[in-house]
C-alpha cells in the first residue's frame, strides 16, 4: 500500500466546484419544471389560461341559457307542429347544455396538467351546442 497524501482543494477550487454544482442543479430543476409546464410563471400562465377558458365557456353557456329561456317562452305561445318542433329543440339544447356543464365542472377541478385534455371535449360540445342554436335560428327564418 502506498502512502499518498491527498491535499484538500484550494479555496478557489472549492468555490468553483460549489458554483458549478449549484448551476447544474438549477439548470436541472428549471428543465424539469419546463417539461412539466411549470417554471417561472408557467403555472400562473397555465392557471390564467384555464381561468380565461372557463370564464368564456361560462359566458357562452349563460347566453345559451337565455336563448333557451326565450325558446321556452316561444313554446308557450306556439301550437301544432311548430310547438312540437320547438319542444324537441329545447330538449336537445338542454341535454347538450348539461353535457357541457358537466365537462366544464370536471375541467375546473382538474389539475393544471390535465385540464388541456379536457378542454377539447368542452370545446367540441360547446361547438355542438352553438350549431344547434344556429340551426334553430336558421329554421326559424
């Protein structure tokens, strides 16, 4: 066995090593956060995007609710085939609106990582509701 003496690193070398370790650790954490969608302001931006989407969807649902209320009023004053057609349209629109509300509720309680996958379903069903309302308006004229 050899007697070799290992001298401790110089203070400058210790500082350089510590700085390098800190730099690598910070770079690693930043990369993981970016990959997860977080990072400096990332979570806030994602939360803000979700909140804006939810707000817009809720406004659209409120407008649809007002339109449905008007249609129900029209049903009360219609007769015959027009009444039956309006009732069927109201039932279809109410069902579509319930589906959107349920999906929107799940989206609101979802994690920030999962809400974007749920967003597509809400957008799709809102589109169907929108189309049904436009179809009813077109049929009315």
